[in-house]
């Protein structure tokens, strides 16, 4: 099964100055890449590339990301995202537009989300998303 990987995981693995090779989430991300299961959408790509201070780092990240084509987004994704936003706000739960777009794409493709963002735990209580859990555990 494919996995929609959130910005925080990409950032943890690719943008950090100090590589965290022993981090369970980074190890799981590397395994998902080997298994050709990683999925990305354009807004996540934009978040990964935004705020990169050095042009050389930006170019390097862009070259790495070329290997991961964006899933196509449809009007239905944006409509469902807005529906999730409105519904969860009525429950007192806040989130970003991109987070709800990730949830919508996850729902449409029946694909778990790999994230360290705890907000998704609140979303999961009210909308039909699943979260990917790393297969390794800390020893």
C-alpha cells in the first residue's frame, strides 16, 4: 500500500543539517522509499522547498524530489478538504488548509498518512483517515 508522506517527515529526512539516521521515522521513510511506496502532493513539495535559505540547498532538494511525482489533485480533493475543515472547526478542532488537503487525498486514495504532526491524531477521531505507524520500535 502506498503512503502519503507529510512535510514533517520529508523535512526530518532531507532538510536537517545533522542527519538523524537512527531516528525511527527516518528509517521508516527510507524503507518506504526502497519499497516504492512514498507518495507526495504538490503542496507538500512546496512546503519542503519553502524557506530554504541557500540556493544550493534548494537546488539539491529539488533534484531529490524529482524522483517522486506528485499525485494529481482534483476538484473533489479541494471540496472534501473544505468539508473537513468546516466539520472539524465545528468540533473545535483547528488545522491548516494543507493538512486538510492531505486528509482529503488520503481518503480518496485510501492511503495512510505518515506524519509526526499530532494534529492528525485529533483529525482521525472525526474523519476517515488512517495514519502510518513505523514498523520499527525503539530498543
